[in-house]
């Protein structure tokens, strides 16, 4: 979560970020795919390629959903404040819970339902604020990104045996191919993006891939509720980094964005608390 939180900083350091979104996605997708392939090679040797034959329909769909999340995130962060984008991503567990209920027949706990209502209130507060400031599209794209991450999570639950890292590699490849096609049809040169933007896109991809590796390693020792709460570090950290003068960005979110974000954060904490209570044994 801490590594992912610096992703917004790399985007904010870009020169005219909104003009080079697909260039950025192209290089970041390559970076994610290459780093994870190297990791799989180190972990499994030359046999790592066999995982690509095991992904199946769930892995293919997961790659598409995750690449959609990647694309939505970049577009959102270039259209609105980092706080709005990150707090929108925080509602991902609730979207996953709803989809899991209808698609996989998973149980919705009362605390989850209450948390979803609270989170919806927080999202509404921020979207209404953005509609005034003219960046509501950025907030909606952040919600689309969160939906992509949620659908990716559901595909993993649907087929737990699906190679997760290979699915992320596919997401990076899909993102790269999509960006390549868009740039090709628009006759835009890959070299047109400033050099610093290319380095930043590669750095962002490295942060995403490294964070995914650490997140998956932690999943072996921590239950999902604790993992979800720890991943909130991306939201809290990202908002703090772009605000702190030391990074030179000085992006101060509005009062309504902070208020809506605090509501969403409370909803996620309540959701994690409810999930934790479910696992605790009852003492008579």
C-alpha cells in the first residue's frame, strides 16, 4: 500500500500529464509485465510460461478488468485531485462484495451492507463537490477504476486456482496493446512524450508491480480484512504525499472532499471490523 501511494506523485510530476495518457499507459504496462515476468522466472524458472496456459477464461477476464482499472486510474488522476481518485478506489471492497453476492452467491454481512451505505454517502459528497468544480468526470472515472479492480477480485474468487501474477502480466500486456492501438490510429509518435514522463511511467509500473508482489506475499500470513485495511495506506499516503510541501506538489483537497473521504475511510474500517469479528471464535 505504501509503494502504491507514491503512484500519484509520479503522475503529478509528469509534464502535461493529460496530453500523454496513452503514452504513459504504454510504458507503464510494459514495466508491469516485464517486472512480474522476471519475478515469475526467479520463482519458478523456465517453467513459468506454463502459467499462461492455465489462466483460462477467469484469468483472461481478470486481465481485461485489471487493465480497465489501470486505464481508469490514470484518466481519473489527470482530471481531478488525487484525493478524489484515491478515495474512489477505497470503495472497491464494497463493489466486490455486491458483485460477489450476485455472481458467486457470497454472503453479505449486515456490517457490509451498512458500510456500503455509508461509503455511498461519502462518494455522493465528493461527486457533488466535483460537479461544482467541473471535475465530476474524474470522480466517475475513479469509480470505474475501482469497479475494474473489484471485478478483477471477483474473477480470482471465482477460480482461486488461476495464476494471479500471470493475470496481472496479461493486464499489463492488454494495457500496452490498447495504448499502442490508440496511439497508432491517432498517428501520435511514441517519442513525442517528454523523456521525464517516460521514466516516470516506468517508475510507476515498477511501484505497481513491486506492491503487487509484496501484497500477494502478505496474503499468505494475513486474512483479507487486514489486507484490505493495510491497502488503505495507498489512499491515506497518496493524499498526504501530494499535500506535503516536501514533494513540491502542494495539492490541498477541498473540505467536502476531505469530509467525503473520511466517511469512506470509516466505512472501510467498519467493513474490516465486521470481517474480523466473523472469524473470531465465540467463547462460552
